[in-house]
C-alpha cells in the first residue's frame, strides 16, 4: 500500500476540480484515513484564512456519499470540520478519485454549521445532467449529515468525529 496518496476531487464529467497529496494513516473495510498539511497560507472564500501548518485529517468512505476533513490549527486546536457530499471514491495505487457533488457542510468549533453551494449543486445538476438517483442520494446525504451535526451539539462538536 502506498504511503503517499494523490487525492483528486473531480467534477461529474471527470475533470479535476482540485488535487493534493496526503500521507496514508490507516484503512479498513469501510474507509481510508489520510493526513495532509497546508504548506502555505490559503485564503478560502468560505473558510477564511487557513494558516500554513494547518493539518487536515481526511477520511474517505468506500460506501458513503460523503467524506470529511478535520482541520487543526498549527497549535493543534480544532479549526473546523469540512464535509463534502460526494460519490464514493475509487481507490487505486496511490490515488483516490472522487466525484464532488458540490454541496459542503462546515462545522465550527462553537457548533455553528453552514451548508454551502446548494446553488452550485442545482446548476451543475443541469449542466452535467445528474441522474435523478444521484440528485436524490446527495439530498438524502445532506439531510443525514444535518441530523448527525444536530445530535453532536449536545455532546460538543469534538464528538462529531466519532459519529461521522
């Protein structure tokens, strides 16, 4: 098994949306865990300034329609969760490819959550002719994630990682 993976976030037509490298952490029959790091400061339109040295703990499920990233500040404190609604990934030798279905959920340390890019999902569902079953699965997954996030607010946002 490869120690370094190239992660490719793809659009529905197969073109690469974003690509980055991560280090293998562990895997089992359900998932693969990777870890990455921001080598430079990034200004993200929804996340704000992500400092160089921020660590990204990444989980890709083989049979779930989402993946998630836990961003930790360089000092080791939780920055945020970033959850992508996506099709299950294809994993090859040192490569993880997944189709991003545009909708994202951010959960902040104080428990606030934001759902992003619903308009992009609607536009791309027309542009790329998403089949009805894929549109429905994306919407159902968003509803499931919203419920999981609500449940964790009673236990604190840190507990989200244990139930995702």
